[in-house]
C-alpha cells in the first residue's frame, strides 16, 4: 500500500521562548498505543509484525531522539486525524541575528 508522507515546519512562541515546530505525517497504519512508550528506544520494533515483514533494526527513531535531545529539543508521536502517524520535533529557535545585534549595541559592546 502506498502512503503519502508530508513534512511541515513552522515557528511558535510560548512562555518558554521560541520554538521551531516540525511534523512528519503519514497515512500508513499508525503506531499502536502499546508501542508508543517504547517507540524511541534502541532496537524496539513494532509489535504484531513478523521479522520477515519488517526492515531495519530499530535504531532510526532512537538516533532521532538522541539528536533532538542533544539540541535541547523534544520529539513525540501522535495519531494523525483520519489514520497514520504524526512525528513532532520541537527545537528551541535560534535568537534572531538582528535581535542579537540590537542588544549588543544597546549594551555598548
């Protein structure tokens, strides 16, 4: 079965500062609730599939989590409306260069 994968990105502000919000959304079978707590662990593979039906060794999402966490971000999976999964990555937004320059000028540095 073919599935469309959509990538979207945007920014948002909140009490904890600015964040870059990225989503990878598909129309596949989704992620079973029992798999979600361990989905980002190394070598975890979805339940209910034989080894022959699955490719990979269960490292991709674990590596993704390590990269996102190393950059102070967050990653999670959600159910997509109408089926499929949404993988959400949120990273702290870099301070705007113009904003940094105006603060530097104001401080006399």
